[in-house]
C-alpha cells in the first residue's frame, strides 16, 4: 500500500508538521523575549527624565510649599493631576493608534499564513511568518541599538581628529574652520566667510551630521569652497565660564570671532544661526556689538517669537502656573553653580507631542520603518541610526541666563513696533535695526516643523522685509535630508515653484555680488 504524500499517513509529512510546530513555537518565544527587551528600552529612555524631573520637583516644592497658602498648594496639585491625566490619556491614545496602524500592516500576512498552514497552500506559512517576526524583533532589540552605537565614529565633527582648523578660543567657545570633505575642493581664501552658530540644547554635531555621507549642513558650505567657520561651546560640566555665561558673553565672544574671521578674509561675515543659535544671532546683531563686521544673516528653523509656537503655547497654558518655572528643571553642579538640565528640556518637547512620542508610539513607528522592508535582510540606514544617536546622546545642559532669554521669548511677544522682549547690555533690541543697517536676511523654515512652527520662525515678517525659503519636512531636515547635494532641495541650489534659494546658494550669490 502506497502512502499518499502530504497525507496524515505519510511519516515525512507528520515529521515536517511536528518540526514546523516546534520551530514556530521557538520563534514565538524568541520574538516575545526580544519584544519585551526592546519595549523596556524605549520605556526606560522615556522614564529616566521623568525620574530626574521628580527629583527636581521635590527639591523645589519642599521650600515652595512653606511659602504658599495650603489652599493654593492643594489647588495647584489638583490642576497638576488633571494635567498629568491628560498627558497619560493622549499617550495611551497615540500608542494605541500606532499599534493599530502596525497591526493593519501585518494582519493580512498573519491571516494568509494561518490559511496556508491549515490547508498546506503555497506561500508564507505560520512558521515563516513567525520567523520573520523574530527577525524583526531581533532588529529592534539588538541590531538597531548596536547600529546606533556603531554610527558614533561617523557622526558629527570629531574635532579631536584635527580634520578642521582651530582658529580662536575664549573662556566659553572655540572657533573652528570647517574644511571640505571633498578633497577636490579648495577653500577660496578671498571668499566671503560664513560663521555658523549651533543651537545650545541640540548641540553642534547635528550640523555635521554625516559628513562623509554628504549629509552635513556645515560641510555644504565648505564643499563649495566657502570659508566656513563654526562656534563650538565648551563642555559645560567642566567649564565654569560656560556655566555662568550670559547673553552679553555670547555677543562679545561672537564679536571677537567675527573680527578674526573678517581679518583673515578681508570681507564682512555672514552670520548663520540654526534653531536657538539663530535667535542669539539676531539678538547679537540687534545689540549693535557686531556693527561693521556682519552684512548678512541666515537663520534656519530659528524661534524668533516663541509665543507664536502653538504646540508649546498650548502645552504651557495647560500647565499650572505654579510649576511654570525654570527652577523645576535646574540642577546644582558639584561646584555649587546651577545649570538647566538639557535632558529634561528635551523631554519636555516629547511631552508636548506625547501622542507621537510616547514609548509605545515611538517603538511601533520604528518597527513599521523596518517592517516596510518586508522583513528580509533588513537594512538599517545610517541616517536613522545617526538621528537616534543624536536624540539619545546630545542633550546638553544649559547656562541659566542663556535659557532665561529663550524662556522670556516664549512668554512675552515681540512688541507692535518690533522690539524683542529681551535686552543685551541694557539696550532694547528692535528688528527694524537690521533693515536700517542694510543687513540681508534669509529665513529658512520647515513646513512640517512641530518644534519651531512656521509662524515662530517668520515672526520678523510682521516688521521688516525678509527673504524666506521653506523646506519640506521637519526641524532637522535642512541639516540632514536636504544637506545632501543631490537631494530635491539641495542647499546650494534654487528649488520649488518660486525658485527659492537655499542658504548655501544665498551665500554664493552674496559672494558673486561683491
């Protein structure tokens, strides 16, 4: 009697079924373990700043509770409870939405795998489906975190390698000339120079993102032969002068660097500030300290009037007034100086967008990023790894006085006549001064930027004429996606329906007009 193949009476068929069941169960166990491991890491990354916040909260409240009435304290705490419950609700809602979207991506595959297994049909069966899920969870728990750590040598400037020239130094900053990564390019020593001011909290390395992958904002200028300089803040943890610095210190150090750069090249400098660096570039220019040194200004995704930020405004409006205080984000260093905790500042931006930035939402967003590759030979892009390295490792502590200037700009609007809510050297800072001095200004912003919204960056348009260039995507796209010279919005080109100028194109055109 001949046993029919794929029949319950066929020993090979039964053995194959048994093997597949054991293999499927093994994949299920492995995937579950890696899922829990990966999810716990995402949760830890989110919760550690929360624990820091609790510590600061307790330190402040143990004094404040004695200086306010019990009724006011109870009311503030009840409002804080409502605030936290709202955050939790939005976090859960965002997480569930991410789970649903991710589930829809795989539901058809899961049903098809079950059908193929039950009816011995061709195609991905349950064993293969679970094997693919195991591979995906291994990426999330092991390969992706390892890739993030491995990108460190390729990410950022690495000034310790002496690839760039140290030009000057103050107690707070170091001035470097950024040299081209393209060895065919020579710096035009007689060219018009640009000085780049990075943001304080986001750090400088985001502007040297992946220099040897043609994704570096700073090197976009250098690789066009432009004399390119960047101001690097010294380590706040080891440099007392940084810990206690003021806006006036920022302006005076910038003036010193501009003097040296102008002397080296014989031409006025273009001041170029990214994000928070753009806000301080504007303040420094309006103070008059840079007169005669600067003739052009570029700001990228810079919060000029923070009160126009809908996301942050709504977030802080819902926070009880008692707790809207920098003291709740301030830590004391061993030498007694106080600084603002950069990790906590970064965490606040996550809380603002808790629906998209909760641990569950971010986990499933990353999972879907790899899931779209079909689960076969998943490739982790250097860009994704570098972005996550930046987000995990580069949240710098901030001097209190510097943070206070930004804090004020997010709480008090620019006046009707164009005067900023902060001062330098006791002087009022009015935007119309730039036009009076003939400073050419290019404002670049991200169309989908939810950190510095369009209205926040374009606030000067209410008072003076300024050239504007919109870029697709969000806050760091100009420093990452569009810094690739072959991209659709390459910084050295004109693009878009209105022939917008990228910041490098703006600088090159300034050079041509001299």
